């Protein structure tokens, strides 16, 4: 063909000793590679194209696209490399942080809890011994807790039964359960704590109400979370249908048990998260029901009655 300048597919096949189908296939392949082209004035005739021209027309755009991709890769690599020092510093801080930190400033404690709340991605466990919290604290907690729930964070909260009598806490519980939180109560709790993602736990300082202990040590965190989970399995789910009388009955049972252990009124009140006045009112009712002359006797009589076999039992 180069000698003749141009020819059609049939002539090309005859010249090369190819069948018509083989010639058509070869022409299609060479045309696709831009090594053959049809004459504008006669579409049946084909002329050869210089390989350099075919390269320029077919390969050059692919090379240009590849160069653009390589440039984008280099740019992305550079942008990501800028983050390397920040990541290294973050890892250094994470690995270098102490297993236990004492934070003595209340403002710092609140700030650290707020930061942990914002970082939380999986689950938060909270345990709040005592009665109800103040309406102001509950409203502040609701805003942060609601935001976590709407991010898909699971939230489980433990209160004592006495919190069921506190109207602001009742309203907080209703709003939180509507948002998807899980709330349970029981007569006694093991202590106050907040655990984020099973990695960080805040517990109160023993000697300073404005201070906190922040725990990162994995074994200690796992132990505290397991303690929470065990208590959770024993607690009563919070729901409006759970009557106040049911809560009072469980509280009185706990009072009887603690009295039988010889606890003073003040200690019983603290353990059950109620005021001393309310505690003594319950104790007076228990003593009257049992005909007991002393608190210890009330606890003893209640324990004897609870362990006595039912009439007719063998």
C-alpha cells in the first residue's frame, strides 16, 4: 500500500493473500490504531499513516492524562505528608499520657469531660449515685447528651431509685429516652463515674468535690466498665409505668438490709442517695410495721421474716 499510495480492503487482501474476513479484521485493527485512514473523497479507499503521526494522535493524549494523574498523586502525597507531624505528635501524647491523672481544678474537669463528650464515637456509660441533680445541670447535660445520641453514640445511665421522685430528673429521663438513651435505677450504686468508648473514665476525687481522677490505664478502665455492666444487668429499666410504690418498696428493703448490718442513719442515707430526713421517715415506718424497738432490731426482724418458710411449705 505504501508503494501504491492507496487501495481498498479487497485489493489489500488479495495482494497479501488474505481472505476477505481476515483483510477486514486487519483493516479494522489498523484503523483503530490510526495507522490507516479512509480518503475523504472515497471512503472505500485507505491510505497509510506515519507511525509518528499515529503516536501523536493516539498515545500523546494518554501520556498527558498520565502526567496529570502523576501530578495529582504528587500533590496529594504532599498534602497528606503535611499531616505527618501532627499525627506523630498526637501518637506521642496518646502513648505518653499517664495511666491516671489527678485534675484538681473544676473548670478543667468540666472542659475535659466536654472534650471527651465531643470525641466519643461508640458508647458512654454514666453512673450517678444520689438523688436528682439540679435543673441547671440537667439542662446542660441534656444538650451534650442529645448531640451524642444524634451522632449514633449509645448512652447508658444508672441512677438510684430515689432519683425517680425528683421531678426535674423525671423530665430529663423522659426527654433522654425519647432521644434513644437507656436509663436504669437500683437502690444502691457502686460510685460515680463517666466512661467514654471504653477508653477513658472519670471518677470523683476522694477528698475534693471539685476534683476528678481521669483514668486511661486499659485494665482499670475495663474493670470499671465491667462493674458498670454488671450493675446495669441488675438494675430496673426506667419507664413511667414503674410506679413510685415499687421504687419505695425496693428502697425500704435496702434500708432494712443496711440496718441489719448495723449502719447508722447517716450512712444509710448516703448509701441510698436520699436526705437524712427522708431516710429516718422510712425507718420510722419500717419500725412501726415490724413492731421493733430499735433500728437494729427492725433490720433483724425483717431479715428473720424474709428467711422464714412460707406457711404450708415442706
